[in-house]
C-alpha cells in the first residue's frame, strides 16, 4: 500500500509539492511543540490536516494504518523506506 501511495504522489507534481509543504510544516510544528507554543502548533496542525486531504484518500488511509504499525516491524520498515524516497524528492530542506 505504501508503495502505491508514494507512486501516486511522486507521479503528480502538484501532490509532490503538497507533500513537501507538509514536511516543512511538520518541521515547524516540531519547533512549536518544543517551544510549547500551543497556538502556533494548533494552526500548523490544521494546515497540515488540510494539505493531507489534498493528497487523496489512499494517503489518509495509509496514515491511519501507520498509527497501528510498529515502525520497527517489517511492515513499518517498508513504509518508512518508501517515504524516505518521497522525502528525498523534496530536495534540501
């Protein structure tokens, strides 16, 4: 499933740009969390959620799946390796 989702996103320039925006906003969200800026974190979370919807139902379903998968399991490692490829398509961040 992860490979299919990554291929859908990487095959569509607009979706790839949206995915890269999500990565950038996720970095900002991490910083806001570290600074305990709840207002900014809430705004960033909302933006991320809206952008994730633009990536399609398959992406949203995969996100739900990842919540239940141990990242150290075989399935978890496969998901991570597929997304590393997609992350790399975003260039230097």
